[in-house]
C-alpha cells in the first residue's frame, strides 16, 4: 500500500513544479507593473515602494518554491500547503495595494485554489477554498474598519468566495475522474503488456520463423525459429535485414517494389535457397494502415518440416498395411518355407526337383526379409541419442565388420577431423545405417579384385552439417537411378529388397540428420551420413588419418 502512495506522489511532483513556474510568471507580472506603471487613475492610490517590495518578495519566494519542488527537499504535502497559503497571502496583499476586491486581481486566487485542489484533491481542496474565502472577507472587514477604500465590496467578496468553493468542488470532481482514468489507463497498460508477453511467448513457440520489419528494413521483432532457420545470425534491436540475410533482403526489396507499383499485390510467396539445406518457403505480408507505423511480416517455413509431415503420413499408411501383411502373408509364407524344407529332405526327389525346392526356400527367406524391414519401418521406435566419440566407435565397427565378413585388415581407410570428434546420435541406429552402407558397397559398389572403402568423418563444418562419408571404388550409380535411390522397393538387383537405403535414410532423419548420395567425378560412389548440426560437438584439434 505504501508503495502505491509513493508512486502516486512521484507522479505528482512534475505538476507541483509546473505550478511553481506559473507562480513565478504571476510574480514577474506584478513586479513589472510596479516598475513600469507609476501614475494613472487606476494606480494613483498605490504605494509604489511597498508594491515593489511585496511583488519582489513574492518573486523570490516563487523561485525558492520551485527549487524545493525540484530537489524535493520537503515532503510533497508540506510543500503544497505552504505554497498555497503563501499564494493566498501574497495575492491578498497585492490585491489590497491595487484597490481591493474591486480591482479584479482577487480572481487570481481562483487559479490558486484550483491548482491546490488538483495537487491535493479531496478535503484539502475545500480547506484551501475556505482559507481563501476567509482571507478575502477578513481583508474586506479590515479595509472597512480602517477606511482604506471609499466603498466596501462585501457582495463581490462573497461572490468570489462562492466561486472559490465552486472551483474546489469542480476540481475535486475532475481530479477524481482523472484518477479513475489514470487507473484505467494503468490497467490497460498492464493488460497490453501481458498481451504483448503472451504474443511473444506464442510466437517464439511457433515452428515457423517470423520476422517483423519496418519500411527501411530494420528488424523490429523475430522469433527463435527465424533466427535458427537463417543460420543463427547476430540480430539486435537495430539490425538491418540486409546485414542479416542478403538473399532475403533481395526478396523483400522485390516484393516492396511490386507492391508499390500494384496495390493489389499484397502477399508474396517464394523460396529462399540455402547451401546444403532445403529451400525455405517465404511469405511476406504487409501490416499497418498508417504511413508512420507501416511494416511487413516475413514468414519462413522449412520445407523439410512439410516433407516430414508427408513422410509421417506415408508411414502411418504403411503401418496399417504391415498389419495386414503380417497377418495375411507371414503365416502362409512360413508354411511354404517349411513345406519346401521337407521336400528338400525327401530322398525320392530328383536332383532337378531339389533345385526347385531350394529356390522356393531362398525366395521365401527373401520375402520374409522384406516383411521384417517393412515391420521395422512401421514401428519406427524413438531414437535414444548418445554422445559418440567417432574415432573409438568407428574402430570398433571396423573390427566387427572385418571379422564378420572375413576381410583383410587393409580393406578400409579411416580419416577423422578432428581426431577426437564427438557427435550425438543413437549408436544402434548409426550401426545399422553404416553396416547397410558397407554391405552394399561390398556387394554392389566395389571392384571384386580390389575391395577398398574410405570412411571420412568431419565435424568441423561451419557452413554445412557434420558428416561421415562412405566412399567405394566401384563404377558408381547411373544418373537415371540416382533420383530413385532412396525410394522404397527400388532396386537394380534381382536379390535385393529395395528397402535398405530407404530404411537407412529414415533412421538418419529420425535422429535429426540425413543420408545423401554424392556423385564422384573420378568414379565410385559416396553416401554421406549427415549428423544433426545443432547437437554436434567437435574439438579444434588437427585431423587424424588412419589406414
């Protein structure tokens, strides 16, 4: 409660200073009259020397009051009471020197009472009006008893007193309404501040990037998604769109020119190309109707999120399909495989028939592998990412793959930059992806006579995601087949299922990364495993090459 009172008086100090300035102006006017007007019918009965002394003293008191109000040397209420009482006394004295109530100078007390009523509304306003009325009536009685003026003016004094009370009551009403309006404005200000905070919170929670800019290209607001989609630039309160993203500024400039030439051109829809990343979908919408507050809102959407939603829809449909596959195919397939095995064990079969039974078993195994892969895709278990030291992890993987496939120790070369590179990914998912890529390279993408593979890891990338390349020395993949590599059930082999690469890419994307094919001009194929850029950790040590 005390804090609210302190805040209220703090807001009233400027009003007290302004009233002190008004007092100085009134004192200067009276002092000027005492200096430049010496003899006239209006001033003939005055004592010029006493008038100068009173007006000069009033001027000095007004200066002192302003200094006290500026530095707050006395409590607020004390200064108001003292100032109003001094004003009443000074104006009554000056009014007396100018001829009493009939001079008209007594009306200045109305301004004094009105000011005091606004500075201290309530009972204090009525007190000021009562003191001023008593002072006027007392002066008139004193003047009548001592014969200072030819005629008395009790009627004018009474009317002036009534005007003072009316002014005080009116000031009380206006002050009350002003106080209510101030409270309402303060509440509205709090509501607007809360609404602004809520909007800021909601905007920052949005997946789409949002930027608000004015006509000269200054960024007024942006959310975290926009900062992240623009590769985390330095954005402060006065940043220009040109300094943050030149391509985006060019799009905005083109839109601004088109919207100026054609008023019907309101929204812009385009793409912003990024290096080694999916294009951003850009939409620009004008906001503000008045010229001085006109601006634009830029929406940035990552197409990968749209692709992810489409992919999730596909997987949902695939999940429903796999339930039917498991029920309708797996059980009959098991019966066929078991029957073929029994036929193969029969001694009465001819050699040609045994060959047919073997074919049935092999194709049953292949079909069962397809079903298992499809089921694995439909389950799509949530990854459990861990910090992986690529050097140690890859060496263990190479030992396992070498032992399992009975390979020579020099079949692979390993290069890691930096030597203690660390990334974040589900180790089981990474093992499954890399095993599939190495197995494919051994089977399809390497020379039979000289099987060689390169594993190149680099996590020191600044303009692209950290990666792990799997490079073989085979003939490469035809251009017409490269676009279909990661499509489900696409294969160029009679024995392949067409799900290995598709499953590997889905595992990478599920971990926040990606799997891409890079054509090698000198021959061979390169499959790049991209790790999540925002969670990759890498030291600054020099690269290490291991064969």
